C-alpha cells in the first residue's frame, strides 16, 4: 500500500506491506535515507492528531487521510552528532522547536533487544516448575530433546497468554521467540533471516509458539462454550471430571498444522498404506483432528471407523498417549495396568455398546469355569488396552 509521508520539508510516497506503525516508520526512514528510529518519534495526520499503532491501520485506509508527518520528540531522544545531522532533511517553521535526532545504531539496538528478550525467557524458565531442567539439559548437551523443547514451548506460551491474554500482540510473541534463541543460541536456525522463525514467524503467524497459543485459544473457547451451556441449562456435569469429555491440555506441539484437505488426504492414505512408519507419522499429524472428534459427542463414535489402523498396527495407542500426556504419565499407566487398572477397564467395557470385538475381548478376560486365573501371556491384555483406549466412550480414549 502507498502512503504519503513527510519528514521535515521532504514529502515522498512510502510503500508498506504491513499496516503497522513500526513497519511504516522503518520503511519511511529508509525511503528518506536516514537511520531508522522507532522510539522518540511520533506520526501525525493532516489535522495534527497523533497516530498510535492500534488505530494506524484504520486511519491509513481512510482515503481522506492525506499526508502523514513524522516528527521527533526531543524529550525521549538523544542528540545526534552534527556531522550526521547535516545529512537529514531540513525542518519547516512548524517543527522549529523539535530537534532531529538519531537513535542508537541498528546493531546496538538489536543487541539490546536480544539481551532484554534473553533475560525475559531466562527469568520465566527459572521461576516455573521444570524450567531449571530445561536450562541444565541445554548446558550439558547444547541442544534440547523434542520432549524438553515441547515443555519449554508450553511453559513460555502459558506465561505469554497469562500476561497478555489468548491473543497476544505480534511484537510480544516475537520477543519470546527472540529470547529463546538468545538464551539457547544453538537452537537458532542458521538458514532463516532472524534465526527464530521456527518458534514464531510474524509474516505467516506460524511457529511452535503460535501453534501452542492456537491450541490454548481453542481450549479456552471450548471451555467458555461448555460453561455457558451448563449455566444456561442450569446443570453441571458431575461426570465431566474425567473420561473423554474432560478438557485437558495436551503435551503435543505439532511441527506443522494440516489444513482440512491435507488432513482428509492423510486419513485416506492410512487406511490402505502397508508401511507402519508412514502410518505412525500420519497419525501423529492428525492427532489434533482426532482429539477434537473425541471431544465432540456427535463424532466420537466414528473414531474407529475413520482410523481403523488402531486395530491392526501396534504402537498407535501408545503414541497417542504420549502425545496427550507425555512420556512420564504414559509410562506410569502401563506400569500400573495389572495392579490398578485392569479390573476397572473390564468393568467399564461391560457398560459399552456391544460389538463383536468387545464381546471377544470380554470373553477372553473372563475366568474359566474352574476359577483359575487367565494367563496374561495369551495376549488379551494388550488388545484390551488398545480397544479400551480407542473406544470413544472409554475413559482411556485418545484425547481424553
């Protein structure tokens, strides 16, 4: 978009790609051939009214906006050397009481912003549970495992939304991303412009932080809808404390988000794909889609028909458990299967709608007529775990 801009007695057209005040200032200063300044300056319209970032887009879209004038505020600025001042555009009489100044050099400003962002992230990780482990792991190995990286993103996204709401400004998200690679320089992407785009890329709104925030937004929206529905009906679900209807925060941070068409394509591919590694990869990419199905009462009964490979590919249920609850919780569940969960799952399965698969599993689980115990080696234990975990009405359903 072309905007008429004025600095001193020079007026030019400035082309901007994003309608943000800071972006306009940086582009305008480059157009006028002077060092960029984003602090200690103000932009006013033809009536002399100052523009803030929150109204900038609306104002410049108005055809009658006219020329935007950039002015320097001497109270927030440092005087520039006279040799540099002579190269700046001259000011008219209306600006006679305002002095043209230069801010710190771009490299100094970048270093200052990196330091501020680094201190912010380090402070958060130091204070939050599990943060010290993340810092120590990086100190030992100069890298983070996928699980530790997910924990770090979860901690920072939670802090970010707690302080700024579920729709934080772009500049704040960029500051957190900048802080990550400043505190952990070996996590920087050497092939990107700033090195932190994989944590947050403002141009497209993508990255680990952006995806995690979107998950928080969806969860918050569902909670609000559920709360409103319960209050309007005058009832509360006592059974909502557990099971597939529970709104839990997933431990999974996707590396990429599939569109609706890409998700349908992945589901269709898995149904006939013979390669188990490919199936597991596609199941991981469709985890969020599957979890939303489970939480929808109208779609939860279709999970097995839409994802039939749960029945014949081992490890898919365990993978969903890890994505949902993390390695630690999933490991504890399997450890306590025979002592704490086995009888309870059998009782729950007896309450489910009858199917041939369920009847076969329950038949195998029943004790023989002579009263002897069923041998755990016959294989029904793992089958029942898998069936109970993917059955929509079961408390072990993926996404519950």
